[in-house]
C-alpha cells in the first residue's frame, strides 16, 4: 500500500484542505479586477481591433467596432467619468468637475487615485505570493526565496523598481492620467468643443478645441507661453504646459510613454524568443548549427546599431510596413532583428554548460525528444540569464526610439513620442518655453536610469557573484 508524502499532494488538494487564505485573497482580487473590468475589456477590444486591422480586407471589423463600443460603455472606477476635470468656471464656481473643484485639483485627485489603485493591485499580488509560501508551497525553502530576499535588500534595484512601476502605470493608465483625451486634444481637436469663461463678455462661451490650441501654443515669452502647472486662456489646466502647437504636453507625454513601453517590451520579447530558441538549438546540436549562428550574429553585431536602425528605416520609408501604426510595427521588427544576437550571446554560455549536465544525458536515454529536452530541462535554467540581459536592454531601446524620432525617422505624427517632443521644443530651451524639451528629456533620463537600476538589482539577485567580478554567467561565458 503506497502513501503520499506532503510534497506530492497536488496544489488543488492543498488549497481544498485549507481554503480560507486562498478564498480571502481571491475575493480581494475579484473586487480589484471587478472595478476595472470595463478597462480590461476595452484593452481586449483594442487588441482585437489591432489584429483585425492587420488582416487583409478587415474581416469582422464591424463586429469588433460594436464590441469595442459595448466595452467602452462599461463604467470603471479609475476613469475620467468618475473624477472629471474638464469643466469650466461660470463666474461663481466650477461646473462639470469633480465635486465642483478646480480642474487642477480634480486632475491631481484622479492621478493620486490611479496610482493608489495600481499599488493596491501590486500589494495584492505580493500578498498572494506570501500566502502561497506560507500555506500552500510544498517545501519551506526554494532558491527563489534567496533571489527575492537579495533583491529586497538591494537599494539601487528597489529604486529602479519604483521608477519602472511609475513608468508602467503611466503607460497603462494614460487615458485616465491625462488632463484631456487623446482624441479631443491631439487626434481630432476640431471635432470637439470646450467651454470657458470669457473675461471680455463676462459669460461662458464655446470654442473648438483646435482653435483653442492655436491660441495656447508655447513659443517663447509673454502671451506665447503656457508654463507647467498653469491654465491657458480657455480655462484648461496643463500640468506640463503646452507644446508649440498648443496641445497639452502631459497628455502627449503619457501616451508617448505607452508607445515607448510597447515598442521596448514587444521588441525585446521577440528578440528574446529568437535568442532563446537559437541558444537551445546551438547548445543541443553544437557543430554546424552553432558555427552558422555565430557567423550570423557576429555579422549583425559588427555593425553599429544606430546605423542599422537608420538604414533600415530609410529603406522601408515608403512601404506599407512603414505606415502600420505610424511606424511602430517596423521599428519593433528592426529592433528584434538587431537585438537577438546580443541576447543569444548572453545566454549561449549557460546553455552550453547546461547541455553537458548528466540530467540532459539521462533525459535523452529515457527517449525524450530534442524539443522536450530543450523545453523542460534546458530553457528553465538559462531563462534567468536572458531576463537579466533583457531588463538591462529595455532602456537602450527606449532611448534609441526617442533618438530616431528626434531625427525624424521614428514614430510619425500624430502619435506622440518623446524624441519628437524634444526636437519640436529644441529652439525654445533658453526661453520660458523650456518645458517642451526639458520635461520629456528628463523623463527619458529618469526612465532609462530606473530600468538600468532595476536590471542591476535583478542581476545581483539572480547571480550574486556578478558584483564580485565574476560576470561570466551574466555575459554568456565568452564566445
């Protein structure tokens, strides 16, 4: 008669034996997700719309649009409708703002509410991990515990994590964080109106947003400048001031964060999959496969990255690929091609080391296929090294995207991008309109620094020998 040890009990059975911690955690999660279900469904609808637009003939486009309209109608807790800030002064008080507060205060409350919700979700996730460790994990200790503890004691890494979280929340909640919407202020300003208090007529008047933008541009001193944390002549609050064309700079910055984060994560994800797949193949088969990959990767790495990016963008300048989402798809593909050799190099050494272990020979002797050996017994051991390099490379992609847009080769208008904002405000750096270039420039510096600090923290947590000079594992163990 066989007996089942505690470590062999399935997770489902362990939860069934002690359901209270899991139920409490799940209930809190249901509340947190439920209040934002509409936003989650809107993201799903947006992704479906992207997929449909990429397909020839746009099959099912009308169905997707109807679905998106239905999702948009679902109320969410963290939204512009719950805490509105786009009101106006009627001579005695503010109308159409949250609790009758000024647009600046209403906007600040909504921003604080968004970040409070985001950190509540993170706290919920961390609490779930601790509940799993305390109540449901099969063993009392795993190597992952040491990784987590080392990172918790890494001050520089925690600083980077805070910056990264702030940046990610800015990108994810961009529609709620902006004092105005992308459609009203940037994409279709002449399709919307804004009400404001006219000092000349002492009454509430209405003007098209596009016309209001023309009268609110920041192009120097005096009346041609709307500085940060001020109102324009039409009663609209601008946390970062306005750009040269009068459009709200903060709205462009938060949506620019979204495009930068999307390009960096998707490009690094594709490059990581290519690099990881080739590392498994070259480590398993060695010989000709490894030699061919070395030659291809060396050829790509021999070229300056920025030169390759500029050359490829110029070559595809007038093609249909360049038009997809204002050049974002093309830039993602180029970065994926350029960066996979670096990732492959960083994990080639660990992959070769793992392929020589006894358990790999044992798996082969038990009849497992090469794909099973790579997926089950090799990839998990080199994934952490790939994660280290990817986290350290995200900042480089973000600053490269900004550099390309600064040169006029990156993301094209009307999609906001930090590098293009810097280029547009360059001539006003020494004037009262300094904010146009300086604000996005400072954000790029802060985000890249935060990503590098976060990557350093991950590297030191996963590979504690890396900060003592033994960086062979982190760099791939040599060529």
